[in-house]
C-alpha cells in the first residue's frame, strides 16, 4: 500500500529560527565562561524590535545586545534593532530541586527519540532531503546579495510497504530582492539549489515528480518584517519532521539540566543505537521525567512491529548499555560545552558532528 509522508525544513532567516539561533548563542557564551550555567534566555522578534527575556543563573558576563546584533547582521539584516531585555535569575525553588549531590531533572515531562534505517543518517528520508535543500540554499544565497536568508522547504516522499520509492513533490519558497524576476528565481533555484542538493537522489526523481518553486510568486518582504518569531516554535522541524513524536518542550535556549533538551538527545541516542545494531527497522524511545528526581519515572520502547528480536531482548540491551540518569546523560554526551548554536538550524538529529549521534560499541 502506498502512502505519502511530508517533512519540512526552514532557513536561518525564518524569524522563529532566527530567535532559536540567537538564544543558543546566548547559551554558548554562558557555557564558554561558566559550564555550570543554568540558562533559559529566549527572544521574540517583529519588525525592528527584539525582546530578550528569560532566566539565567550564571557567573558569565553576557552582552546580550551585542550577541543578538551580531547574529542579526550575520543573517543579513542591515537595519538597527530596538532591543528590550527582561532577565531574572532562575527560581531558587527550581534550583534546589535540581542541584543536589547528583543532578536532577529541571522539570517534569516526556521526551521522544526516533530512528529509522531508511537513510544512512537513521532519519526519515523526506526530512533529510528538506534539510539538505535548505543547507544548499544557504550556501547559494551567500554567494550574492539577490537572495535572502528567509526560506522554507517541504519534501513529500512516496512510500510503498513502508519503504521510500520516490519523490512526489519538492516545494521551496525563498526570499529575494525586487531585482530578481520570477523566471530567474525558477532557473537559479532549480539549477543551483535543487539539482545540487538532490544529485545523489536522482534515482528517486521521475517524470511525475513535482517541483514547486516560490508558488506565491513574490517573496520580497522577509524575516521579521514579513512575520513575527519566537524561540521554540519549530520543534517538529527540529526533530523528526512529524514522523516520530515529540515531547512538550522545545530545545533552544535550554542548558543540559533541562530534560526537554538533554533527555530528548539521549532518547534519540538510544533509539539510533537500537536500530543501528539491527534490533529493528524503526524505533521510538519515550522517557518520562519528574522535577527533582535523578532518574526517569518511565521508559518505553516502541518498534512498530519491525523488531528482529523479542522486545524483552531489546529492553535488556538498553538496560545493560544505557544510563538514563541526568548526571550520566550530561557526562556521556558531553553537554556542558558551547555546542548549541550549531544545533539551532537544520535539525538537532541525523548530524554526525553531535555526540548523541554516535553509535555505541
């Protein structure tokens, strides 16, 4: 039976993603100076206004305005922003529940990790393709000044018996200057972005594959002037593209004691290892946490009927090889380093540079 699965990715100039990048740059600066920093400093953007807000308990001296302006300039904004800040220390009620002889979870909640063997990255194919296209577009737009950083891509893959058999639709919308005519946009994006990004996947393209490039016709008002943005509104884009489930919290801005982030990274780590070691074709790991407790209150493993060995064997493998306590997660994945700006765009999973993507012996 055939089915269609669609995933999307967004560029760094999308206002939500811009806020994610700024917030994770704040976090990196805090960790660079003080690895024990407790951070959850977010931001929201609209037109020429940026609101920076949240909680920070850190010894670091952070110039929030300077960092934000540097990121905005890097993205391509040429105007001056009016910046407002509202930052307090983390609640001492939370801190006393987290910082104990062994670190404990910063909040309650459930997190999910997902993996599939349909790609070398152990990620859903439509999401991998959408991310590759967005990365390729970012390289392309930086070669000139006619295309801007705000962009979105969506890829639909045809599956038969749960195996990808072809690309049904590729949709991409990119911001551009008034000087670029529509025919130029079509030609340049098709030849310099899509053809490059999809070169290794030509076998999945057929005469029936649809390419939709800037179907709105015009996209000259971009970023915060065309939309508003805030941290954490692209969690499906950040994770599994809607194929695997996600928990209730976002990743960006949060240091490693926030299990929304560290727990989700570890859940992905476990799920990927289960699939990579051949226990099943697809796996989803759900971890539930309670604030103030060192270990999860529940762990569930779902293989969607693709397991090659009994679930009891898979559970035994996990119990013998993985420690879900927060202190171990932070140590094993090395999460106190300033690595987070790099996670904020093009997905947190399926990228070999991150520790939670390693395959454990």
